[in-house]
């Protein structure tokens, strides 16, 4: 059997396996209107029982039947946190005789793939008579988040179960999952005709089958990069334990973690606004619509999942792990590129790879971002991942002006910008600086043609940065990135405190002190022993206009190994000119991003993650410089780096664990209780009281 036929058979087998798995979780949309027969027995006056329920706790909708007296009922509707609608027409219960119901509503047929802003019409007819007609609020929901004759959401709208029976017109009872309405053949036909899943799974299967390298080549690659792979695997397991709070459940509906899913669904409809449930307190209100100030990059990456209706609102944990792995991969590539700048043809030694990736992963703010899988952290992690790859491609372009590495640097830089503006600004500024370097290097060329490419790259970098303002204009009719006057949390008093602006030059002294100088850690005799200090900024910066100050530790103390190596890299005076040029370019590229963060009206430890791409790149240069040092100095400096890396990992783990289990909102109470028991048990070993 030839290799091509083997790959075709493998692709077909993989497609069948994925199709079976997809069909197990596929839920067709309910008919609209839905016609069913309702059988009821005499009940208790005032008792309400569920007919159709959709959504999740705190964001659910309930169509119910309520007993007026023992033998008469009315129909009603309730949306969590909104006024109840109750019909006035009474219907008598006749034992053994059904009530023929026809329900036309958006609330149970409108899922996230085609949401429309509430309110929407609801019409319930019973035996041909209108029982309830109203314009009602509803929450967008997943296809699987709909329940017939049951109420698993809780609340006070209705009881947990319908005591009667709901039957299709063909006589089949409906209860629980709406898939009960559809026999297997109809579900298969609906899956093939009304979803994009078959095409996506077919392309995925073919790509995996035909792109997978031969086993011999795969094993050779694994052996050549075994130190990188081993370090990444260990780091990924620890990070996964953190981000899933010890449960290793990667698909989970995190609180405030579904915005990007709703944004992806809206993009599929050609719109930028989202439903209120996507943002709640973080919403920007403009023109009667709701927008987020978060960029669309993570939403764009979710499009295949939204198209296939997979894990809606449950992807934040998985994406954080993917971004974390991407950051470590890009860091490894940057380390190898730094060695090339020094003319070192040998690969970095195994212990160097372990130390560097340990500093970049477990010993940096990237690990801290795994403390909560909500969109604040996902935005920074995603921006850092794309920025690191953009930096790598830009440095390859620095080495090879004639190559097309700049394309990838530009694309990754724009993606980073629209995930997290500071990291994207750094990446695009770096690529722009590289293009300026090439312009000066080629300025004495007799022909103008060689200059056209770097000039064009520089112009595209400027355009790339301006896409951020252009997107803001499409949403808010202003080029201001985040117009706080439209933000729901900002009232007149809060806006006046910061003059209605997000950045102030008067904040620079406070920002420099907060992010570069202030040692905001303290040690206590109770587990985990190392804690963040006070959240408030220093009081002596009287001119600073700070709106929000959270627990923040400066870079030298938050990431000591990365920061020390980065300073060595930025001060590189190596005999290799290419490394000096690269070091200078990276340092210059960090200035605009740093000024923006130093002048911002908010400070937070998670914002130190915006500096991580710069620190990782400069730290790679630092290790390359150390590798070129005499053996005696090299051994000493590597020992110092190892000590700082161990310190960085220990203090980052301690601070992150305490933040996740004690300080941050949205963590389940059992997780907090387990943490307190752990502290008590560990402190008991040392006869301490937490």
C-alpha cells in the first residue's frame, strides 16, 4: 500500500471518528413555532411548572404553566432579573385530554450563532386561543442549553420539573434534552445540511493526515529538541493545573469568560456589537448598542469553534494554555536566533534552555495570568504570544533584508495589537525600527529599488497601528481607543477624577516607580510565605491621576531572572555587530509601549505581562552574551541565572496561588476552602497559625 493511499485511509478514519463525536453533542434547533400536546393533572394553586427553559444560572429564560386553582392554568414567561409576563386567559384541565400548545419565540430558537438583541416576540397559543403574547427579554444561549419539562437552573420562576407530560404531535414524550424530538436520521440530516461541521472536520482530518511527517523524521526532531519539549511539557502541566484550579477541565464556563465567543458570533453576522450578557459591567454603550473595548483577535481564533458550535463560552482555559505554549515556543525560537546573532552555530545547551524557558514561563507574569481564565488575562496572554512571534520574525527580517519574514512579523504584530494594544505596539514598533535600520543601511545604494521594500514595510507598520484607531471609529465614531465616556462603570464623578482620559503625562513618575522600582512584596511566616504588598500607589505622587490601582510588583522583583538577563542583553557590547544592532532596536521599540503603560490611569500586576515580550527577547540576547564570555565568567553567570530563576519561580508561584485562591473574584468557594485547609495543614507542620 503506497503512502498516499495510507494517508487517504487515515484521513477518512479520522473524519469518521470526529463525526461520531460531533454528532453525540449536536443539538438541532427546535422548530419555531413548536407544536406539542400538554397533559396535566389537577394541581396546587399558585404552583408553576417548567415547559421550556433555556440558558444558565443567572442568565436563564423560563416558559412555564401556573395553576390558578386546582383545575385551571395560565401560561407565563420569566427572564432572570427581568419582569415576569403572565397570561390572563385561563384554561381548564380535562383529565386525559391534552392542551394543544403552539409556541413561537426567539428565546428558545435563538442561540449564540444568530443572536438578535432583546426584546423579542413571544406568542403562546393554547387550543387555538392566544394564551400569552408579549415582547420579552431573553438571553442568548448554546444549542445544548435548552431543557424541556425541566428546570435545572434554579431560581424562583418555576419548580424543578413538570409533573405533567409534553408530547409531540406524533405521540413521543419530550423531557430534558431537545434531541429527544429528533430521531437519529433527522439529526444526521440536520448536521449535514445546516452546519459547517462536516466541512471543517473534513479539512481538519485531511490536514492532519497529509501534513503529519514520517515517523523517522518526527523522532529525529523530537530528539534534537528534547530539552525544549521536556521543559514545555512540565511547564504546561503545572500551568494547566493552575488555570483549571487543579481539575484539568479545559472546557469550562468561566465567569466573565464568554465575551470573545459572543464577539465571534457577531462577527459572523457582520457586526461588532454584542448582547448585554457578554459584558455586563464592562460594557461600552454607544448608539443604543453594546460594545467591548477588547480587541477581536481572540474572537477571530474562536470562529471555527463557533461555526461548529463547539464549547461556546467554555474556551478561555484552553486558549490560555495554548497561548502559554505558544509563548514558550516563540521564546525558544528567540533564544536560538540570539545565538545566531553571536555567530554561534551550536544549539543552546540543555541547561540553558531549561533556565530560559523556566524564567519565561513559570517565573514570569505569564504564569500569573493563569490564575484566572477571564478575558482580562486572555487578552494579555494572547497579545504576548503574537508579539513574541512577531519579534522573532522581525529579527529574522533584520538578518535577511531580502526575505519575506516581514510579512509574518506584520501579521503577528497586527494580531497582537488587536488582542492587547501595548504588546502589539511593541511588536509593530520593532518591525518599524528594523525597516528604518535597513533604510539607513541601504541609503548609499546607487539604485532606489532596494529601498522600496523597507520603506513599504515601515509604512505598513504605521497603517497596522492605525487599524486599532480605525476599529474604534467603526464602533464609537471616534479614533480614541477606549472612550471612557461611553463606559458603563464610569460615572461623571469618576470621569472628572481623570479628566475623562486614559493617559496622563503626570502619571509618568508614578508609573516608572510602580513598574521599575517599587519592591511590592513581603514575607510572612505562613504559607505560601511570599505575598503582594499594598495595592495603593505611593502617596507622594500628588499630581498622578490614578483611577484604579491593584496589587503590582515592579519588574525587577516580579521577574528577577528575566529582568537581569534583559539588562545584560540591552547593554550588550559583544564583538558581534549584529547583536549590538538587534539589542539597540529592541530597546528602542520598547519605549512607546512603556510610556503608554507608565502614563495610564490604571496599574495592575497583570499589566506587567505587557512587558514580557520585550523582556524575553532582551533576555535571550543576555544569554547569548553570556555564552560568548570566557568559561570562568560563563560558569559564574549561569549560576547566578539559575539562582534568580529558582527565586522567580518560587515567588511567582506563591503570589499567583494566593491571588487565585484568596484575592481574585469569581473563584468557586470550595476552591477557596481547600486552599485555606492547605494553608492550615502546611502551617501546622511548622506550628504556625494562618
